[in-house]
């Protein structure tokens, strides 16, 4: 953030006040822009090659694909000048792809584990002597129906905020996880139906799970 702010503010000063003090052939703005970019890129590369937590990988990819090219370099005071300078990306393509894979692998596991924990909690609820919750007057599981959909949607949204390509790849992966989760859900529900017919709230629990199907569709 400090480097980005410094680069943006300093290049704005160069564009507005310093450039015109030199002959055009000096390409003063281009020289400043390239020097700032090269330093910024070297720091990004150094960070990318170190051990990063998942949240740091996400932040670095956000800078590479989003903040740097779209917010900094498209700033109204700089865009026209920067369009003349071929600065490239903050990271080499191979390193960026490596980080994207790490992020996608981690996010896929995170969502998968989240869905598994959610199902475990739901199964535990079925065993309790407790009536299911009602939503708009109908028995339904807010935990299962809403939480699962939100987990998948928010994962997709975070990935799309990095780039469209990363978002599409994560969507493809998560749409592979969802059927696996639904099969586990179905198997657990079938087991409950067979073994828990004497449960106090057997019928409301059946209704709640049937109502969940609409949300999953």
C-alpha cells in the first residue's frame, strides 16, 4: 500500500509539474515510471517467492491483477501518460500462475471443509430433540440450505475479484465439489429416514430437508 501510494503520488507530480521542465526527447515520465515499476515489481517478486499465508497470496494476486493495472495505472491523472509506457505486469507470468494455483488449491479445500463441517452440524441437529427452524412459515434448515450456497457463492466472488480467469477456474472446481457434497447429504438423510422413524420431530425434519432441495436447485 505504501509503495503503491508513493508511486501514484510521485508520478502524478512528474506528469503535472516535472515533465515539462525537460525536452520531450528526454522521456522523463517514462524513465520515472519504469524505475518505480521495476522497484515495485522486484518487491512483489521477492514477496511471491517467500513463504506466504493464504490471505497474503490473495492480496498479492489482487495487486497483480486488479489494484495495480486497474486502479493505479488507470488513474485519470496518469492513464494517458502510462498508456505510452509498456510497463508489463508486477509478476512474471510463470510466478503469477504458480500463486494462482496455490490460491485455487487452498480455496477449494477451504470451501470443501466448510461444506463438510456444515453437514456434520446438520446431522447433529437431526439427532437433537428439537423442532427444525421455520423460514417464512415453512420448515427449513437455514444452516444447510443458506450456508452452503453462501460458502460457494462467496468463494466464487472472491476469486472473480482477482480476475475473471481465476473466478472461472474456481467456479469449475467448486461445481465439481457441490455434487460430491450433495451425495453425502443425500446418503446421510437416507440413513436418518431409515433409522430415526421414532424421532419426536421426524416428520418436520423430513419436510425441512425436502424444502432445502428447492434452494439447492
